[in-house]
């Protein structure tokens, strides 16, 4: 499902008050992290992730690995924080504007 620009703005406004649910350590993005993120997305739909240190290219690789592993969409990235969204089709929690 593609997210429209107005829906992205809405999700960014919701994510503003969120605290990171997933914190990546020195090992970065691993399969275990993807499993935990998958569970968090199923439950919350909108999740903030704090990436481990490193340069921008390394952070971009971590984000791509997480998105590919969970089929989520990146809503926003600021520094070491990325906001991911994945709609829970069975029990949607967030009502997106049209």
C-alpha cells in the first residue's frame, strides 16, 4: 500500500511524541532485530528505531535491511532515528486520512 504525502505528514506528526521502541546495538541490524521489529510493527503499526553509530551509508544499509525484512515503509529519518510504518491489515490501529 502506497502512502500519500498527506498520510506521511500525518504519520510524522504522530511519531513526534514516540520514543524509540527498537535500539540497535554494536552489531547493527540482525535477523533477531528484524523479528522484534516485525512484532512491534504488528502491534503498534508506527515505530521509531534508533540506529547504531556509523556513517550515513551504514545507517542507510541498516534501514534497507529492516525495511526489506519487515515490508515496512520509511516515513521519516532524522540523524540516527528512523520512523517505520506497516499497516496491520487484520486489526488496524491507526486511521489514516484519505
